[in-house]
C-alpha cells in the first residue's frame, strides 16, 4: 500500500493506495520523512486522508502478515516504524481528517484513529477483526480508540471483533460526523474548512502544537510552552507590521 | 475613584471571588493585577472550605479587552509587554494551585480568558443559558492562559481542536455533554449549587489538600 499525495489549494490529500481494499502489505507503508514533509508544507492548512476507490483501508494483508510474523524481531521493528507514521499524523500541526468510506478495518481503523477527526459515510464499515484471527490490534488501536469513545466501547469492539456501520460508529463516538455516501467528500472538506479556512498557518500550527503538548508534556511544561506560543502570536498578529 | 475589579467576600466557610466590572467583567489590566495579588498572596492563606468564583450581574466574563491588549503590544518594543502578559497568565494558573476546591459559577457569557479563568477552577457549574467560547482565533490569536491545555484535558483533543479553531459558542447543554461543565442549573440555584459542591468535595476530601489543576 502506498501513499499518494495531492494538494488542492490549501488542503492536502493523502490517498491510501492498494486498490481495491488498500490493504497494508507492510506496517511501514511510507518513508517517515516524506510523510512529515507533506504535513509540514507551509501552504497547507489541513489534510484529508482517504482510500483509493471504494474502501478506506481493510487492514493488514493477511498473506504478507504471515510472512512477516515468521521473524518476530523484524516484525516488531516494522510495527515500530509503522507506528511512527501514525504518530506523525497525530502530531501533525495542521488538522488531519480521515474521510472514511467502505471498509475501515484493523490497521485501517488504526490509521483513521490516529487522525484528529473521522468523517464516515453511511456505508462505511469499521471494526477490529483481529480477535477472530487470534490477534489483537497491533498498531496502537487498543490505546487510540479509548480517546474518542468510551472504554467499554473499546473493549466491546476489540474483543468481539464485530463491525459497526458509519452511523453506529458516530453514536459510539468513534467518528465525529457521518455523511450520505455521495456527500462524503463535500462534508469532509467543509468540516475541515470550517476549522482552518479563515486562519493563517501560523495560528493553526501554534494551536495544534499547544494541544499536542497537553498530551506529551507535563502540565507545567505544556502551560509554559502555551504561553510562549501565545506571545509569538501576539507579536505577529497584534504588533506593528514587521 | 478606584474601585476593585475583583471582590473577595466571605460567606461562612466559603469565599466568593467576584469579577466585579459588570456588565462585561472584562479581564483587563486592572482585573489581572488584582487577580494576581489575590491568587498569589491572599487566597493561598485563606482558611476556607473552598471558593466559588462568578461574575457580578448577568455574565461571568466577556474575556480580554482587546483594544487595551493591542495598545500594550504596539507600544515601544521593550520587554514590558511580554512581562505584562506573562504576569497575567500566571495569575490565572495560580488559581489552579489553591489547596481547596474552587468552583466556577457561570452565568451568561464566559469567553476567552474569562473561560480560561473558569477552566483553571476545579469544577464548573453553568446556568441553562450560559454561553462559552474560546474565540481568540477571530483576532489571530490563541488561548494563552491555559485554554489549549485544560480544554484538551476536559473535552478531549479532537473536540478541543475543533472548539479552538472554530471559536464557536457552546451552550450549556452541549458543554455538559462534552465535559466542559459539570452541572447545569437554573440561574436562581447557581450560587447555592456551587457552594453545595464545594462543601460536598470538602466533606469527601476531609481536609486533604487538593493537588494542582
């Protein structure tokens, strides 16, 4: 599965591409620097991730998984590399929206959960089928899913392996909006634009960085950095024109 | 005539911290100066069950006085505007370090640094018609008094991103749903509900010092 990048004015698009299912053949599905560079593009205000064709991403390709599993150390390294990609998405300083259509399963759901927002079409199917294969989500899913939804939802989905539709995922808190299938792209774009279109990149990036600090730094340090980011914006936005 | 922007009154075992520049109760330089003095020198020494914090009149606070802020910042390029801002920011954070429960009682508008003040409190009770927002992006800024950090911890990272980037107003019922406020009551019950909560927490914690928010 490879990533295809595109820019449409200030919105970046990342397409997960290995049609039709866009399954992951390898956990480290992209070069980390390439992804980070795209997320850091100064023209961009936000990013939408989608799947190539009918589906978002159906998860790991089982045959490839079998092959990888043969060497546990290599597999562990591959997973670690892959998780860095998801981390790069989560800590991107512009908002990333997962636009979910068709299958969004296993690692596909983990990719979606690493995004800041999820918009799912009515025909989307989401879930963690790993348990029925004697596995568990290995891409951070067990942790990631607890943020948006409740712990009991997380346990239910992961242990049972059951799948939910887009609308049900919305009710469970896993996705932030649903959309009729034909309107999905428009709704995803307008959702993202409602957050970013009016702001210069420096405002968006300062806010995102500060929010990320709330989760990765101590409270004290996060507050200190917030003040510093705020002071920079004050100078830039309210000060005399440089 | 120099009346205070903040009043500190005692009601039995509970202190009332009242933002007293109605109707807006703006967090301007006067208010921040007094808040800083109170929060650093007076409040830590109070022997009370806790504090309730609210605005005089209809509103909690409309937030910063932007015109005043602009003037400060556009003055001569010295360190004083930075120091001024950092001083204000730390006044808000000092509220979060008090050794007893602090409950914000929110009526009317609670915006920007006004909301950040409420976020620095341990709990928030709002009236049914209260309106809350962090609209700093409208003037190219961001919440600088703890709003990004504390909002994230309360409502989750995604919701915090959405609220801060859109600057949208939240009504009390949605604020309750997402965890921004802990209780919604009628205007009549607002202050008594806040006091009741302080006493309840005090009872449960039985005098144990509460950690920093």
